[in-house]
């Protein structure tokens, strides 16, 4: 089972719309699941709404096992808020995934500036900021509980891939993808540092430039595929 998680302000069709994942996985003994996480793409248990975490890590696997003979061999990967989900799910449910990959994911939700980014994602969908995990200070324990960096110890034994661009010099045109990528750079660096302190191995690709967009994420998925394939037991 390969789980591919979408980003903010998108939906479960993003991977088939933006990549060649159907052709890429054709002929492999593999089920690819692309579960929805709502308009924000934050697959968590919301304080004031749905529980996308339970949906993705319990309900979807149970349905696939029952109706499609899915095994318990799983890997998960995601872009942006889906990258958050990949690492959060693997950390909060140790042993569920043999591998987890994040492409420009939000990997330290309490890092300076990151709560404001999370609030902006939620607000763009006309949802109250507190409906996710509450106030980032008053409800700090909840924010930490759902923070991949704070739960990094749960990733021991999971094959990991983390990629992130600096966003600097991302090119001409719309500057927003480069700005957002740059804003998440310290979060990814801090997450990798926390893993190193715990002695947990992770393959990282921190690259200069880049934007928060699919041209980079397609490349990073290809780079991480050998690790994912090994964990899934399928040919590269």
C-alpha cells in the first residue's frame, strides 16, 4: 500500500492530475491510495470538526484490506500539508508505515512563524483558526501532540526522506511559491536536527532555490522512490 497525501487548497485528485503516478505504478503489485484531507489538506484530528487522521490511518486501511486484499505493508508520502501528514501519521502511529517521505512538508508546527502559516491555511478556507488545534499558546500541549518534530521518537525504525528548498532565487514569475518554500526551510532543518539528536536516520535533500510547487515535488518523489519501493517490496 502506497499512500499519497495532497496539499492545502487541493484534493485527492492532485497526484493523478499533477503526476504520472498511474502509469508509473502500472504493473507493480501495489495499491495506491490517495485519501482526501479536506480543503486545507491538514490530515489531523480537528478540534472543531472532522478527524482526518482516523479516516486515513484506520478507516481507509480497513476498507482496503476488506475489499481489495490490501496487506499491512505500507509507505506514505505527501506534499506540503500532506508532507506534514506523512510524518505526523508515521510518528504518531509507530510501525504502521515502513517508509515516510515529505516534500516541502510542515514538519515543526510550533517553529517561529509556522503557527501563523497554519492559521493562514485554515483562514483561506473560511474556517476559524482555533478549529484546528486551538490557540498555539493556550493549547500548546495539543499543538505539540500533533507536531512531527515533537513526536520524532516515534519514527525510529521507519525509512525517512525529507526534501525542502530554500526558496531563494526560485526564478521569475509568481514569487509566492518561493516565499512559502523559504518560510518552511527552518522547520524542515529543525526536524532533521531533532532526528539526528535522537540517532534516527533520515535521507535529506535540502536544495538551493525551488518553489512550493509540483515541478519540484515530482522530482523529489522520483528521488525518494527507491526508498519507498524497498520498504514496499516492489521493483524500483
